[in-house]
C-alpha cells in the first residue's frame, strides 16, 4: 500500500517526504537560476527549471494512480 494513501482510498502526495524535498529542490533551482545570465534564460535556466518542476509533477501524478504498479512507475 502506498505511503500517501488516505482513508478515502485516494493518495495524498503532501504526506510524502519525497514531495517536500521535491518542492524544496524546485525553489532552490529557481533561486539559483535567477542569478544566471540573460543569455541562459531560454537554454540552461529553462531546462533546469522544467526538470525541477517535473520531479514534483511526477510525484503528484503517481499519487493519482489507482494501482501500486502505476504509482511506483512515477517514482522511477
């Protein structure tokens, strides 16, 4: 049974430590990339920001899945 399972049978991504860490990572990446040069805005900066948001998005999407196999797929 997934760790973020609620009594309702639905998953809650906010109960996972991985979700908290992913949020912290996204904030840190945005803070660090804000100091990058303007020339990197559409290159490295954008790529790093999308990647950081993708981690959180995958955790949330995995928690919406009905089976444990689907749930785990989003964490690999």
